[in-house]
C-alpha cells in the first residue's frame, strides 16, 4: 500500500494503482495537475487562514504591520462591533496613530488603537464601506483584505474569538509539476493530484449571497458552464479563457488582481474573457473582479494553452430558462427559492417552458430568495441541432443573435413565410461578418428541416430560414446555394405550420 494525496486529502491505495482508478468519474479529456513526490516544497504565501469561533476567514496580507499575522498577538476576543466595523483586542503594538479619518471598504483589515494608545491596539474588520478614525497609522493602517469568508464578518458577535491564524501554503516550484490526462499514469508514494479548481463568486460567502457584481458574476458562471475552463493563454502571471471573448460586460467591481483572483476584461477585443491570476499584479480599470480561487490554484500554475480542466463555481448558477415549468419549480424548491409563475397550471406544467425569469441573475435571485417566471407553451418552442463542426462561425453568430449564447433557450421573430419557406429576422451586430461557410454544392438536394443563414454575399444577410420540403435549386432562405450557410436542422418541423408572421419563435438546442 502507498499514500497519495487527491485534492489535498490523503488516500491509501494499492501499489501500481493508476490515475484512472482514483478518478473514476473524471472526464478523461480534462487535464489534472501532478506534483511529484519529493519535489513539492511548500511555503507561506500572502494569504492567511483565520479560524474564528464563528467560522473561517482567509485574509490576503499586505501593508506595514502585516507581519503581525505571523505571531500570536492577534489571538484575541471580539471587544466590540458596530454597523461598520468589528474590533478584536486589545493587544500592544508599535503603531504611531495619524489622528485622522480614512476611507475603508468592506473586507479591509486594519490595525488601529483606542484612545490613540498603541498599547491598546485592535485588529479591525471593515464590515461596510465607511470613513472613520480608527486610531490607525498614516495612510489608514490597512494590513490586508478578506478574500474569502466575508459572510463570517456579519455573524461575529461579542464572545467570539480568533482561535488560530495559519499561513495558506503554496507550492514553490511548479517546474517539477505537470499536467496530464493519461488514465494509465502509475501513482507513486507522496504524489499530489489536483483534479479541479474551485472559484468562490464575488458576493458569495458561507452560503450567503449578495449582488455585489451580479451581471459579471453571471458571465463567469456562463463561461464555466459545463464545469470546464478552456485555457486560451498561459502566462507567467495569469491564464485566460477566451471562450466568450467579444461579449460586452459591465464594470461592476474594482479590486486588486492578486494570486487566485478571477476577473473579466470589460474593454477591447478580449472583453468577456475570463482571467485567473497566479501572481499579484496591479489592478486595472479594464477588469471587473468576479471571484477568488479557493481550491486548486496549482492547476492554474502548470496548465498550458490549449488544455482544459475541470472548474467549479460556487454558488451554482440559477438559470431556469428552457426548463419545463415543473422542472423549474422543482429546481427552485431544491435551492430554497420561493417560486411564482405568470400562469401556473399544475396539470399542464410539463407543457409550459420558461422563457424569462426575474431577477435575471443568480446572485440577485439567491439574495432575494425568490424568483418569478414567464412561460410559453411547448408548442411555441422549436428544438434544433446546430452543426458547429462544419459551420462554427455561423453557428456562433446564430447563438449570439438568438440569445442561445447566454441561455438554453433563444428567440427570433418570424417575419415572413411563403409556400414551404419560413424566414426569421436576426439583428446582426455592427461589425459582424457572415462569410460563406458550409455552402451546399450546386445540384445537391437540401433536406426538409435544414436550418440556414444567408451570408454576406447577398443583400439579405443574416436572414435565417427553413423549408418544410426538400429542394435542389435554392437554399432554406430562398437564396442561391452560394449565399446559403447551412447551420443545422430543426427537429420538430411540424410546429412551423402553427406560427404566424410577426410572432416570436423560441429555439432550444440539442434535444433530439
């Protein structure tokens, strides 16, 4: 028998055990990090795990006085708290109080003193943004920021104590580590395997949610839907996932880009890309902070461009769109969210599909504890299969203009129909090109139900169409084959006969 470590947990396995034996349910196309035995040197980073009697808080240390985290000086009790700050102490220090007010943000950790007397110093947590004189040194006396466990601050009360402060260990030498997806890799004693990375979303802590950056956090959840991170770039300071590059994202939360921080770029060609940092770099006005890595940073340190790995974002995304009404209600109840509907009928709940939810974002839903939905009969929902293999760019544009890029259900207006042709109007964003792609050869018979988009070679670019009968002269949008990009097919063709001009038609993907 030998001992190995899987995601930080020691396991005893038979000698000769292979990687696939301990990762039974792991997708073999996703890489894991392997840290060789005897090559894993741990060292203290800038983060400290503060164990309080109310729960764990992780602090990123920085600033004059932060060396106190390495001593037992701060192992004190909660002396008092108000609506804006929490004070642990007193204890002696050597600070020189500036006797002036400073501005603090929620999560700031400060060394101050009572009555401007350093021998009566306090560790102060800012529970809200505020301006105050905490008896701190010049510049405000901030010695760190809470990066995980902000919700614990709201639960601290008189009688609680700081029980221990320990450095969060990191690996000092990633050159002796590597990634692999080989299930036949033989395990050796002392080997560390990191199989996934977990991100705690901004505003979420200890089971509680606050909408601090709701729309950009929703984008993070969307980008990690399917629990995969696609490494488009791997550099010395960060890795980047460009899967949703080109998506407009609001700037909601400024903050430092520290080891383990997760941000989304809000401007430029890479707007919408998800950045995950492995080193501290200055904050940027072009990035909005959306989360913090709380497990598996080693994966980000060793992964290469082109590789994918498993990622989890907590909390789980709350998106009901595309679900049947019955499934949406069950999902909401499981998450502890009060559910209401526009026209709820128990007997027809499986025949209704959710097309809108309010609030729209996960963090707002969880903060409110309630959600209301709008539905449409399943008869108004057309199921489709898109052909990414042969028409990647056109399918990407189709998802963007219908909303399928963001939700499991999208929509387009039905603008015109004649004979066996049904046409839908897509609003193509400025600057978007629809180059000829997957165009049929002349004389080919286009099967009924084939879904197509008119390309830029024709004036009616962006029109989406389908025919209910086969045709070997014109494409599904009634354009010549050279102007027709085949993007997929419709699975329930009979529903087209029931739609009328001007009606909004809903599309749902991948339901054979």
